[in-house]
C-alpha cells in the first residue's frame, strides 16, 4: 500500500507514484537493443558531420569511448 503525505490539507500519494515510474523505467531498460551494422566510412562521415573538421573527426573516431562502443581500436594515419 502506498504511503501518503499531508500537503496543505490534501493527501498526496508519493510511494505509489515512485514505484510505478521505477517499474516503467526498468521495463523500458529491459527491451533488447537492435544491433546495426555500420561501415567504417559511415562512422567517419558521421564523425565529420558532428566535429566539422578533419582533425576533430579523426580524434573522435580514434577515441577510447568509440573503441568501447565499437569493440574495435581504430587508428587514423595521416
């Protein structure tokens, strides 16, 4: 049963609302993630669109976080 609090003469249900929203968040997180195949060219093009210049795109593609996301270490030479 939900706990209730008095707020300005009216009863507000707090615990029930928190539990409901937490359950929704957990259910949403359990949905399987769809895997998408992306080519290296697509990845570089997207990095260039975000970064705007060549050196920044190369730094983004070769970053440690990109390595963790893709599972591959990308080295940019040149």
